[in-house]
């Protein structure tokens, strides 16, 4: 499947910026089942400083906010080819050893509610993949998808207590539970082509677990499936902080407004031939 993506992020500040740095993880990865045909980044009110691959092999761009601006606009666009590998990414790569994905973070540290959730998961005789799908289903049953109740600082345990959350929360809960079962797990941020619309208001998030014999396998807890060709992997990490699309700091200004415009659609054969 060939997907066309356009992602625009706008920051508006209450007062002019004296100095600011933004770390962008917005360039998709070349991985099994995913090939980048083209990818571009454009900046207004900021300029590129450098690019590098971090410890998770995420493509990172550092941009400096221009002094005195009150608005910054980052636009990413490109084309990605995807294939269906039933969510299997394969063997581990990156500078971090596999065991580093067994240790909990502040966002994934399990408490009593997550431990109780783990106890309810049915262990499948068909193997670890089916057990992990059972875990995904249990999370989705106990934490209903819904916006407005959680934020980027919400922990996995808090989301279970709340009983409501978004894809980021579902991923963190899955990671917390998998690690508690001695299964390496990581967070994934990326894009998802929706079947019912092109325009979206946010990127997507899911989780991956390391299964012996298969390597990393993806689980989209919010949708109850493993990623298919509609998914584009952008960044991975131990939790949201490692894979956040945009992070940064600014001095001399307070962010007044942040908006995201995102479109993901399948290209037609005619568009591919142009």
C-alpha cells in the first residue's frame, strides 16, 4: 500500500520567544514492511540545526526557534510504501540492549490495578502471541477509549484507575503488563490511515513486544489488532518520552496554543504513476 502523509504542527506563543529548541521525531523509519519513497520537512519561525539517529534508531531533527517569533509551524509530508507482515517487525536493532525494554519507567510502573488486570488475562495454549492479544483485549475492556481524561504525563496505573484513556495510555498499560511478565516491550508512535476519514487531529500510538522466534511484534490495543499496511512506524522507545513526535523548551515565552493538522490517505494508481 502506498500512503501519502501530510502533518502540520503549529505553536502559538503569548509573547515573543527569546530562545527555543525543538526535538522532532517525525521522519518514518525504514523497517520490515515499510519503505520511505520521499519525506520532506519545512519550518516557519524556526530553522534546522542538525539531524541524527538516537539510541532507538529514531531519526531526530533539532530545530532552533527564531528569536522574537510568536508562531512556529512545522510541516512534514511524504510518501511511504507499506506491506502486511501481520505486525511482525523482526529481530532487535538499535543501540539499547534488549534487556533495557524489561525495566519499567515512571510512566509504565505498575501498581495494584495493573497487577489485578494481569491476573485476569487468559494464558493461551496457542502461544505467546495469542496471550498478548488476550492482554490487549483485557486492557481495551477495562480502559475505554476516550479523550479528555488523561494527558501526556498520565501513568499507566492512573489510566487503569480512571478507566478511560487514549492510544498512548493503552500502549503504556500493555507495556507495563508485558514487562511484568518478563516480556520486553516498547512504545511506538506513528501514523494510521483511518478507513472513515482522511483528516485527523493527532498521530497514533501502539506497542510492540519481543516474542521468541518472531522478534518484535506490534499490538494496537486501541483497535484490537496487530498493525497492518495502514500503519507507518515513526519512532520507538521505552515509553512516550522516548518516541514523542515533538519535545522541546523555550525561554521568554509561554505556549498559548498548539494545533495539529494531519492527513493520511492511500494513493491511487494514477497518482503513483505521476
